[in-house]
């Protein structure tokens, strides 16, 4: 049986069980730089069991919808933030954990200017840019130990708009 997953717009409320939505919306917390810059302060909680925070650059291949969902992963030792380096939307896939197994995957489409931070241990899809160049700054844990678990689905999921 094929399960179809409809995408939804990414909102802070819908994403809260899985992580933090980072965006510059509403009134800035503080004006800085001689009043020329609004600071939206402390938008995500980095959480590492050990190691240190590192910033890497990822370049992902452009994907199109509909798209099969075959694999999700999680990082048990640290959170992972994805900050697009362009104003293009990208696909965010998450799933709840049930006894170490991902269940009920959900798919979100970001709006321009949105970035995300997955909580430590959250099942999520792989980086999925929907346009070129697919460049992201990724802030995550750098350190020793196994910080990647993958789950390949036996059932078929198709993500569509």
C-alpha cells in the first residue's frame, strides 16, 4: 500500500514537537547597529550531549514533488540546524518516534526566509532543496561517537503538494 503525504506550510506551532522554526517575523527583539538592523534573538536551542557546535556548508541536489520518502535519520547526540543560503523554499520531513521507530511522517514546505533546527533525536528526512543552488549552512554537533541513525521504510510513502 502506498501512503500519500500532503505537504503543509511550515509554522512554529506545527513544527514545535520536532524542533525550532527560525524566522524574522513580527517585531525584532532589539534594534542594533545604529537602528539599522533588527535582532530576532535566540531563535533555536542548540543541544549537544558532548562535543562542540560546528558550522558546515551543505550543497544538496534539487528535488521535485512528488517525491518518494524512503529514508529518515536522526542524531541522538545533538540538534541540527539548517539555514538556507538563498531565499528559496525547501522540503522538511519529520516523524514521531515510537519505541525507536519513526511513525506518521509529516512534510512541510518552508517559506522564503525560514530556517529550522531539529531537536536532538528527532527523526527527519534528508536535506531536500526544491531549487538550485541548494546551499545551506548546517549547525550541528562535531565530536566523537555515533551520531547518526538511519531508518529505511518498508512501506511506500509519496510526498506531494
